[in-house]
C-alpha cells in the first residue's frame, strides 16, 4: 500500500512539474524561440490581423506565397534570427497588460515548418507608437519576453513582417533588352518631351513630335533598351495613410512610362512629384518620386538616381 502511495505521489509531482514547466519562464516549452537546425526549415508563415505571408523553400530558392521570388538577403537574415534568437529579459505583467490594451499594438503569429510539421511557433507583439521593443510569447497566457540576437542591435521582432511586399525584390523593371518591343514615355505637362521607341528586332524606330526628320542615333536607341535590365525602387510607402495615397494617385502624374514586351506583357510605371517637410515648410523632394506599377494603389518611393537613365529627352536619340 505504501509502495502504491509512493508511486502515485511521484506521478503527481511529475504532472505538477510539467504544468509548471509550461507556465513559467523556466520551462523550455515557454522560453525557447530559436530553431537549432534552420536547414530543415522549408516554410515560414507570418500572420497578422489583416494579412498573411508564406515563405516556402523550393529547389530553386525561396518563394513568397508560392508565386513571387523572395529576396534572398531578407529570407537569409530571417533564418539567422530563427537560429540565433535568445531571451534578453522577461516582461512584467503590468507592461504586458498595457501593451495589449493599447489599440496600436500589432499581434503577429509565426509558424515554422519542417515539411508539414510545425517545429517552432510563437506570438509577437509590436507597438510602433511607443519606444519599446517587440516582445515574444510562446503561447497565450505564458510568460512574454524581450528577445535579442547576440551581437546585433536590431529588434528581432521587427523582421517578422506579414506584408508580402516586404519579401519580394523592390524591382520596377528587370527586362532583357531583346524582349522589349515598345517603350512609350509620356509627360502630361511637357508633351514635346514625350517619345516612343519601337523595336521590331531588325530595326529600332524613334517617334517624337520633337523629331523633324532628323537622323536617329541607333546606337543610343539600342543602349536605351539596356537601361531596363535593372531598375529598383527604394521602399514601399508604408508610412502614409490610405487617404494620402488616394490623394497622390488622383493627382497629375509627373510622367508615365509604358513598356511592352514580347510575352506579350505591358508594364506601366506612373510617377508623381513628392513633397517633404523641411523645418516648418513643405518643399519638393529633389531626390525621390512616388511611383506605382500597372495602375495599382500600392505606392513606393523611387530615387531619381535609378530613373535618370530612363527619362531621357528626345535630343538623346537624335544625331546633332
């Protein structure tokens, strides 16, 4: 009888220790956020209230939502975070409660897969309106923690982005010059500066109201096609409101650039001049423009430096 009672006591103690391990910061189930072998990871899912992104590893690289090629450097750093992330300090109940009550706090769920099996998962809480790092929590009603990557100053939580656009290359044009059949650059406020370049494979034709039977520099025209090989933009316009986006999109464009390829496919870039704040006044940004592709509402910021090769004047193509 005593032996049976001892066995029962041992079982009860074991159950209590398991429960404690799951609900205190000292339990591994609650305090380990890293993945020991990130080479086994083949999918990462990041969800927030209104959006979700899936990063999947295929034989030829990583893909975003099984559709877009992912930026290798962005996924590579995320895998480093998942391998090296460690607890920095626990979060007090009061701080955690205040964070949850704040309407600006964003909740993100992360799931990490090996094949179809979840090998790591946790929640992230971020509030950009307060000077406080994001926190991680293994499961609801467990201890939350501030985490870090030893040797790095960055907040690891900020790199778990649920907007798919963050993970795809920031690219406007990435075209083989031979695939381009037509280019139409139009300035609404400067029609004399507008022009078209037509490439039929054997001959490149230049069309412009500025061109009055002048000779065409075919080498310049061919060189112009090569400028569409790599044209990136700087960043998405995350930090402006929907109202401001609509206001910009309804404004008169600075220029439109339409590129027709032999797929056949058409890529249309619209740009608008950008105003920035200097001191107490608004001035025109001389370094950057607003941009949008194919009539979409998603705005991005693009540098004049990256656009300069494309926005030539008709005189560039004409033999003087």
